[in-house]
């Protein structure tokens, strides 16, 4: 049984991956969708079933709890699926200074963005085979430290570096890993993170359809990183060419409207 596994599938980028994957992977038997919001997952299931005729297995679960991993493990051992693609899209951020953010939010962010992604990936790899893909949602925030989103940017730096190294480890098994690093994308992400106060960042807002289309193209090309848009590619290059103290100064100047702390 050939399957795709997608976290964060109820909304935003995860939901868009669920929409576009059946067009690239025509021989999938099932798509396994993971998120907490049952109604939204059901909507995605209905859409995929009617448009693509793909059977969706729903895991309406919290990735911060153990149950979902146990449930998935039981299903994987019973059904022995061939996971063709795993998309780790569940994640959240917060546009606020560390001291203005409840420590529980910061630690949940680390747990979801890093620990859950790592745990699910390790659980899925034994059920992958040559040509399988792992897609991890990092962010352009991974390119440099971000005052005003310090923990979020650090979690995404983890995702980016973990993905690049894992890709090297798995290459000999024919499994390819892509870290997706978009700038701002027009999703519900900002309902939790807080709206962007910097007009320049709002102008760069991309559509989820475009980001996911580019990501799946890069996945097919076995690229280790997928960056949507010239501005974000430029940002990555600028960080690479600049001394750390210059990057830190620029990031602080750019972001201090976001966190309003002197
Ligand atoms: N939007 C952006 O500007 C942007 C830019 C760069 C990178 N990213 C990254 O892209 C990924 C997707 O973000 P998005 O823009 O699609 O945000 P979104 O629209 O808020 O979607 C986040 C998804 O994560 C799921 N989720 C959140 N907490 C969860 C939990 N504890 N357990 C299980 N699922 C959980 C949500 O589903 P439920 O609420 O139903 O659980 C939802 O499906 C994230 O990793 C984000 O960091 C986003």
C-alpha cells in the first residue's frame, strides 16, 4: 500500500500539500492526515475523495501528546505501508519577545516544531523505500537569528540543519529530504503568531498554492532546500555573505517593530 503522510493537514500549507500531492503521486492508495481540528480534517478528506478519489485516513490528534504516535505505529505495523512522501507541516510561531511570551508557549513551540517532527520522521523512515521523500517545513526565519521571534527562528534553524544532515544520511537508501523555507505565506499562521507589523514583510506575503507547487517541484528534483521567491533567495545569500555582527544588527533593526522592546 503506497501512502503519503501529512501533518498540519487541516489548514494552510499542510492542507495545500494534501491537495497537490495526489496530482504528483498518482498511484497513492491512501493519504494519512494528521491535525487536531476534526471538522477541518473531514473537509480535506471530502475534497480529496471527491476530486482525486484518494482514500484519506484521519488522525485528529495533538502531536504534543503520545497517543498519536502509538496509534500510527500500530497502523504502520498492521498495514506495512510504503510511505512515498512524509510532509511535516504542523508548526506554529509567535511574533513577540522571549520575555513577553509565556514559557509554556515557547516550550510547546520547540516540542511541536522540532521534537514532534523528529519523532514522526524516525517513526516513518523504516516504512520508506527507494525514491521516498521527506518534506520538512522550515522557514526563511531559519537563515538568521530573529529578535522578536527568537525561539521560532531557532526551531526553524534546527529543522533546516536537521533536514540537510538527514538527507545526507539517507541518500544511500535512495530517500531524499527537502527543507522548505518560505518567507511569509498567507495562511492562518498569523492568527497564532500575531500579525506582521512591518509593511515590507506583508508585501512579500506568498500564496500557499505557489509555495507548495515550487516545493513539490524541488522535491521531485531532489533539492535539499526549497526557497520560494527571489526576495527570500536574496536574504539567504545576504546572510551567507555578511559577518554575524552585521546580520545581527540588520535583523534587530528590521524586527524591533515586531517586539517593541528596547
Ligand atoms: N505561514 C507562514 O508565513 C509560514 C512561513 C514559513 C514557514 N511556515 C511553516 O509552515 C508550517 C505550516 O504553517 P501554516 O502557515 O500552514 O500555518 P497554519 O495555517 O496555522 O497551519 C498549522 C497546522 O499545524 C497544525 N497544528 C498546530 N498545532 C498542532 C498540534 N499540537 N498537533 C497537531 N497539529 C497541529 C494545525 O492544525 P490543528 O490546529 O487542526 O491541529 C494546522 O493544520 C509551519 O511549520 C510553519 O512554521 C509558515
